[in-house]
C-alpha cells in the first residue's frame, strides 16, 4: 500500500504521477556528489532510511539521488527543490544545499511514521514511496521560531531536539533569546562574571499572579564551544541561528554581574538577577565603560554567530533610572537627547552602526522605533503589526511576530490544563489563519515583509516537554503559513494531513498537544 501523500508545509505543487511506487529496501543507496555541501544531507537521508551512502546507483537502479541543479536554482531559488519519485529512482534536485535538505524532509514525510524508528525495515520491510513529482519553494525567507532560554534554561541536547523539529517543518531561523533579567546564558570571555553571577538565580516565581517563589536555585549557560556546536548543527539543517542580546533594557542579569555599567547614581539602584517576571528598571547607562562592554560583548557574539542578522532586543526598556540619574540626564542634555525615548534610539542607532561596520544587520523588537528608527534597522513587530506597516512604508525590512497570533506561550485550548493564561488564546485554527502581509500594507512594500515567527517565552515553560506542548502543533500550523503559497492554505485540508505528521512526532518522542475534536 502506498502511503498517503501528506506533506506539511504543503508544497507549491505535488502531482501523483500514478506510476508504480518506489520500493525502499536494504539495497537502496543514497547517491550524492562528493560535494561538501551535500555531505550532511546525504548522511541524514541515509540515517533516516537506514541505508548507506554510495558513489553511484546500484545496478538496476533503486537509488535516492541528491543534486544541486542550476536550473532549479534559477527556477525556484536556493531553498527550492524538485522531488521526483518513480519505481526506479528518487531524485531530489535542490537550488542549493538548503533546497536539497528541504526536499529530504518532504521525502521523509512521504514515508510512514515508523521510518523514524526502523528506517527501511518499517512496516515489515515493505515500505514504498508513492510516485510523485513535487516542485516547491518557500513563500518567505524568514520562517522563524524564537526560544527564550533566559527565563528557563535548556541544555544543548534539548536545543538540538528543538532545532530538529524546526528542520522537519522547513523553518529557516532559530531566534535564540539568550539574555534577559532572569539569566545571562552566553559565555563572554572578557566578562566572566556574566556567567559566574548573571547565569544564576536563587529561586523562581512559579506562576504569574503568585507572590511566592519556589526557593530552588536555577541557572545555566552555554560555553562558546557549545554555542558554535549549535550554530553548526543548525546550519547543517538549513537553519540560521539569530542570537538575541538585549539592550538597553532587560539587562538586570548583566548589571547584577557588573553593577558599575548601570545608573549607579539613580536612587535605590541595586541590580539583581530577577526571580520573578515583568519589566524591571535596570538599563545600561550611556557611559564609556558600558559602551566598551557592549562593543566587546557584541564582538564576541559576532565571532560565534555568522548570522547576517543580530537581534538586539530593544523592547520594554524603562526610562526611569535614566531619568533619575544625574549623570545620565547630563549625558542626554550634552547630546541633545530630549528624553529617554531619544536615548533609547541613541543606543539602537549606535549599535546599528557598530553592526553595519562589521557587515551585519540589526533586528530588534518594535520599540526600536521609539525616538526614531535607526537607518538600516529591521523591525520585529510584536505588539501590533501597525509598527511593521509604518516601518515598511519607510523602507525598513520587517518580521511579523505579533502576540495576537504568534505567541505560543499564550493559551491554546480553554481547559484547566492550560493553567494561568498570559494573553490572548492563540488556537491552532487562529495560528493557521494568520496572514503575515498586513492587509493595509500597499503592494509596493510587500517585499519588505521578510516573513513571520513564532515565540516561546519561558516564564511558565519550565522544561522541554512544556516547550513541545506549547510549540506543537502550533509551529506546525505556522510552518505552512510561512512556507506555502497563500492560495494553497486550507484549514480543513491541513486538519486531514496533520495526524500523519503527529504520528511522526509520536515516534520522535515529542510531547505535542493533541488537538481536541473540532479544533
Ligand atoms: C516581547 O514580548 N517583550 C518582545
């Protein structure tokens, strides 16, 4: 029995060609050119199928051949691919290594879920691939998922499992929220206290709206070697890691490590690694030692992360300490900055120049427009897409990441098991119905929308099983929003295809939330 043709995100074009299926056997070989770019995709295909990589197809055919084809590059771009299955051969021709890798994920989804455990031996060794011709390419280049590891830390193995799931869904960006008030999680060689002090807190507030804490110390951080390992792991899977280093706010953990970098002359200044949630007054002060610190930290970050984009946060920076600090007020007056908003803009513009001089691009949350948006900055709209509309009209690239549809720490169902709600209910159907191009944005600015992104903030997401339960299948729905042509999106059809993917997540040991009847 051929398997159902059930791929998520749904391809641009998928035609069942009606011929005999391809039989996957112990003798099937994965054939790829000795090109370094395809070595990982070839090894990964062989691992999935439980077969070997070979130099050429075995006599009589029965090969899965991977190639990069300039004709596909020209027609479908570097992330596009053509996947052709006949009785004799499976061919994946990508526009680039990323396209080949995405094609492998589609092939994987044409095979039964038990493939994940048994390779070609699944289904009693009678696995076949239906005869199809698929042509596919993404709608958006930025298909992102953000994971907060400050509020709760995830060790490298868990981060890799999350990246594996993003790869299965053809996401392209892993946005790694590495620092915040509750923990600094990245080793910086020039400032060791960031992880000696800033990566640890004595306790955690266990729920929103509660005042008590659990009294259990929490912490952890990644060494630079581990960060590089994750970057390489993601890159092999066609995913770029975009690190986020928050400034000028959400910096309590950094300032607890190096108090002199903050507004020391503001009344009551006493930074701590926070044990509760919310927005805190600690902000970096605009003084030479602090600016040197930020340059040094970003310098090390640029060495570790080759991403063209570096996320600098920029959200929810309180202005109270600046405005209560005589030295900061004197700095604002001397630099013609009339208020805290303009000082926020000054920080962002300075950082944008620093990054641009090193060939990188700044991306920040939508508050980076306060006091004037830095030229060249890319905005990630989270409070309201209106900020993205305005920025796109002024020639800025934007990523759409609104609380209204893409915050997956928010409630999904309505049952007791959802716990204390944080914000709106973002149901699976609502996520699926999300349209990244704002309706009011004029067509000439549509190309400014790089894509969209799902958020997993971790105030109440303590562990990997909860990441998985909040993240999936909402990220599954989002993957189709950002990859598939708008006119191919059809929720009823998605609901028919979803069980096949969820069965695969079962085999992969993913604690996803099982949709209730009717959802
Ligand atoms: C945010 O949710 N503070 C970007």
